[in-house]
C-alpha cells in the first residue's frame, strides 16, 4: 500500500470514495443485477454488493482479481450483502444472456479498451430494457497547458520541499512540456480519445447525466510524501479544492467525466 493512494484513509476519501459516491448516486433501485467491466481489485463491486445488489465483476488480470477475491472472502459484511462473484475474462469474449443486467458499470477502464463502440454495443446487449449504463472515465486527450502549468507549480514546490518523489525539470517550460507529454502520449500504447467514447455513448444510450470531475490531483497525491500526516491531509484537501474551483470557472480542462444513460432501442 505504501506506493499507492490506499496508504492513507484521507487520500481514499478524496479519490476512490468520491468516485464511488458518483457511482452509488447513479445506480438507482434496490437488489439490482450489476455488471462491472474491468473491476480491478474489486472495491466498487464489493461496495455495490454491500448495498444489496447482486454483482458480477470481470477483469483480464488474474493477479489483481486474486486481491479482489481475498478481500471478498474476508469481508465482515458477507452475510448481509448481495451476491458477488469475480471472473477472469476479456469482455470482448465474455458473454451472458441478453437483457440480464439492470446496470453495467465502466469505471476508469473504457479508455484503454480497443474499439469502444463494440464494447458499448456488448454492454447495450446485456442490459435490460431501460437498464442503466454508468461510465466514469478518463479523457486524457483533453489535458491542456493550463492544467499542466498548475500541476507543475504544485509538484515542483513539493519537490523543492523534499515532499515529492519524482523529479521534474527545473525549467518551467520543460516541466510543463514533460507533464503534457506524459499525459497525452506516455500512459499506454493505446488510449481512446474522448470523442471515440462519447459518440457511441450518446448513440447507444439516452443520456440522463453528464458531468466533469477532479482527477489531476490524483497524480499529485500518488507521489506526494509529507512527513506530517495532518499537513499532508490539509494539502491534499487544498489541492482538490483548488482543482474544483479551476474546473468550475473553466480555467482548466478536466479529464474525468461521468456519463449516465439508459438503454436506447436497438
């Protein structure tokens, strides 16, 4: 945990817990059948099951799913939650009966799945009539220089204080360029662009909600190491609050969006 956001509860509250609140508020109803595509370590699926839903989480990474299963098996709420199971599978090859699920969730995974239209068509097929698609997703191609400049200022100051683990160029222009490059080109071999995801979402699902949310600060939190936990917590809250102000005032382009829609007729 020491090299992840899970190392401190207050960092989870500002990141993963906020994301779960968005998902929780988007999946309405009780005792629903929910599919999470790309569930990873399973924290979303587990919390949805604790809400009383019957949940299936699939992911291609067997090692990560072992963590999810271990957490599931040691869950103190196992007797009161809904059914929960995890499957190692590629969603392109995985199948279930059509119209099985009340909700399908993509949480920070659609951006890296090739052919997003095909992926979303499969989700459409698996949803019941009126079923809900919840997509909490990155749009990395939306990173702009204002956001990169703001990130460089924060990270460089933390670095000079000895509170940031990675090294940035001393020259501000080079530093901003390096952040832009890392976000736009260096994350993975293939990253879906915003329009490649948004267009099929709007065509296959009746949009009920769309919004932008904080995510730039996550990269700061991962490498920030403030010796005093009270100061680290205060700084983390400050950075997230600053980002939200910049998003609301349209000073920077956010990269995390929430789309919630219902199944459109085929």
